[in-house]
C-alpha cells in the first residue's frame, strides 16, 4: 500500500467521474472492463487504457470474490475519477468480516490466483484501502498518473 487518496482527494477536484454498480455475478468483471474502456476512450486517456483496464479487472475481481463470501452476495461498485494529473480507480464491496485490509499475497509459481494486488502494486503509482465511516463497505483504490511524462518521472 502506498498512500491514501483521502489526503489528496480532499483538495483535488475530479471533473471526470464515472460509477458503475455491478451485480455479484461472474460476468461483472467483463462488464467493468468494457465500461472502463469506453470511459477512458471518452476521456481521451487512451495511453492509460491497457494498465487502467487491467487494474479495473483486478480490483473488481477482488471485490466480487469478497462479495461471494457473504451469506447473501451484495453488489459491488466501480468508480473512475480523473483530473489533469490523476486517474483514480476504485472498487468497493460490502465484505467487512475481517479487521485487516487486503494485502498482496506471495503466491507460488503454480498458483492460479493470488496475484491481483501484486499486479495493482506494480502497475499503479500508489494504492490503498479505506472504509468510509458508517457506510458498510470498503474501497480498494489505485492511482495512475495521467501525464506519461509524470509517470516516467515518478518511476
């Protein structure tokens, strides 16, 4: 985890915002990817398309898997926020069973699962988890820098 969006989000305006509610079904991850492709294209963020869609896929898949652990799986959400410098990708779910927050796994080479947050950590500028008070859900988010020059400078 590398940072908190709330420290920046409080002083940053987000002129571009898109949200999508997804039913807790396997097809939801594909719907989220298609939604993200369209939004990023509409926002002129073509250069973030590949990483952005991969990050959406990882975060939404994790949210779906968390939702499926509930007695009654609940919808999950996808949020995309952008301004001239940042793209924030958020996925939220209602699974609050544990007191801890998601962390990258250390999967074996043969494991087919467990790499999602490692991918998020590698592709994003920073990422984190937050629980808005009294709202009954958690948000896992990540950030991409909009300017390719900024991204190269940060690396």
